[in-house]
């Protein structure tokens, strides 16, 4: 293992970006972005050597003073390009996507620099791609697999930025990139979401499952459509979402929410003259109305105000009215929600093409989404459906090219799910 002197550390002081959250640290004092600029500078002659020489550089483990951790260097050669990889150590070892890692791509044919991929968090889908553009450079930024910024031109050559502190890139793009969103710093203490997730995990596998099932205000299992009592007992996806919301309503009001008000339809807020003819037969907006009604009932909101709980204005992403966002973009949607509304969770309805004669886009499934940021400002999520915990990747696999609509609800540390043993089916 080799150690480097922090001979270029003074460069970091030239770009104070505390107001943008760039140098925020977690409670252990770790930087939000561990930048091994001292290592890149020390290895500059090797990283810029001829293609023949650079491709044969040995693997090595270094200690970086500026990153505050060890860094693994290695070279990977492919047919037309080779990669100079500087990977920061984290809890998983040396994954290619660890925060602060650089993957530098060069051409095998002539040794020219093609690009540098710089990971911003411990996440493979959150990175900057820096490319040469003549005597300037060009940047694009991905946030949890979503292209957030593109075609941002920087007035300095690629190689100069490659060996400068990453803070220099932040400074040059401060007017075009919301770095405060990318590096928001530690979240407020006392978020209720982690404890709510723990409580749900303890209970979810014990819950009975039943199509069209929910608990009414007296805690009796009923069929949602008819209101008739069920002797079998259990929850479907909609009934489960109500059960989670009852975990907030019960401690506050001492009872459960009734089912009937949650079934109210709101054609004045969604739909069209074309979908109106299918309201009774197909009920295409049930999931949307149900999630909005739950959020509104918890707040005592007027029906005309139900849309106020929708998560609509997410930067970089396009919200489709009463449809939501592409499921493929859900991680970046949840990240924004966790930054902008810490302590909130979401009831979401999947909007997909369903049925035949004719096929309609319908809100066919309801899920509970619980995002929060850890102390490094990285997204953590939990996804619950009916009587199981799944995940965002599971939703992506099951609903490719579909949409998901999110309704926001404020969490609470007094969250307490109703005990099923207290009620007789």
C-alpha cells in the first residue's frame, strides 16, 4: 500500500462551496464526496503516458489524504478502449460505483482521452460523465439512473479538469447544476421513516391476504366493493395501503378510517369525456382516487384540495397529469421526495394499460413507498405491497414502460399499526 502526501490539498480551499452543501459531512466527519485529487495529481504522468505504457500499469492500493480513505488503482483493457480506474474504498470494499471513484476511458488506437465517469454517491446510477470538447469540456449528470443535466460546456480543457479537485467542476457549473440537490448534506435528525419501516417489516409477513379486502372503521374485515363483511379476512393492495395509513390515524384519533369515503370518485379532478363512459364498468381511476382520498382523509382536506398531496414538481422529470412518472424513473423521483420532504412517505398507484375492448390506461395496483436519506445524503427505500416487502427493482421488472403516481403523506414517530388480534373477522 502506498501513501501520498496531500501536496495539492490547498487547491480545495480555493473553491469554497459550503453554501451549496458540497463539503457537508456526516456525523463521523466523512466528506459527502471523498475526492482523491492528491492521488490523481501524483499519478498524472502515469495516467497521461502513452497508450502502450498506460495499459500496462500495475494494480495498486494507495492511501489518499484528500479522500480520507484507500483507493484501488487498476487498468482494464477492451478491444477499442482501456480504462484507468481509481476506486474509493467503502463499506462494500472497492465497488466501481463507490462515491468519488473515477473511471477514465482512453482510446487503444491513439491513447486519446474519451471520457471520465465520476461517481457521486455509492450508487451505480448517479455519476458525472466528463468528455473532451476541443479546448473545452462537456458534462452530463445522471441522478439515480435519470439524465438530469446534459450538454453543459465547461470553459477548461478535459485534462485540466481531470486533475483538478472535483470542487472545481462544481464551481464552474454552479449556475447550471443544483449541487445542493445532488449533495444535500445530512438529513434532519428524528425522521420517522426508518422506525416506520422497521415496524412494518415486523408485521407485514403476518398479514392475511384477500382479494378486495380491507378493515373498516370497527376493525372488521370487509370487501371494499360491496362493504360486506368477510369471514376469511385479509388485505388486497388497496386495503393494505389503508392499513398503513390507519397506523397514523389510530394513534391520533383512537379509531380506524372508514372505507366508504375512501371509495369516493372525483371525475371533477381527473378523467375525460372518453373515460367517463367506463367509470362504472372499469373504474379506471380507482387507485388514484383511493390514494388521494386516504391522504386527504388523514389531513381533513376538502375534496377540492386532494391534488395538493400529489408529488408533481420533480426537477428534470416530466409529470403526466393523473398518470405520474415512468416507473423507470422512480428512484430519482423518490430521491427528490426524500430531499424536499424529509419524513414523508407515499401511497402510489401503478398506471398501466389494462383489459381489452378497449384497452385502457388504468390505476391497477397500489403500493407503499418509504424513502429516506442516510447521514451521507444517500437514498434508502422500502417498498411494501399487500403482505410483503418488494423493492423498486421489482416494480421496474413487473411494470416496464408503465407509470406510477405518488401521493405524499407525512410520517409520524407515533406510527402504530392496528393489532389484528384485537379484531374478530
